[in-house]
C-alpha cells in the first residue's frame, strides 16, 4: 500500500482511498478513465500522421525539386 500526495491539498493518502481524507477531493491517477488515454493517442496520431506523410513526401521529392548542390558547398 503506497501513499500518494493529494493534488489539491498535498496531504498523503493511501492509493486505495477514493477521496482525499483531508479535503475530500477525489484522488486522481487511478480513477482516470481510459478514454482520456485513447483521446490523447488519437490526438497524437492525428498530428503525427500528416506530419510524417508530409515529411516523407518532402524527402521523396527533394532530390528532384532541389537543384544540384553547387560545387562550392561540397568543397570542405
Ligand atoms: Zn486533499
């Protein structure tokens, strides 16, 4: 049985307690619904997939669209 600090008042409660014994606020972490995690994953996917696809498109197109490097840039 572990002790977790309350998010509101900071007093330690057992992780099996559903509400804080000091302020009565429901302890979070255990009670968080899984839908929040799925929503977070969905948001990340919605942001990451267009980014990744545009990056891949740019990587595939860059050798054709970009002009060849000038010789001055290659000499080092
Ligand atoms: Zn509290």
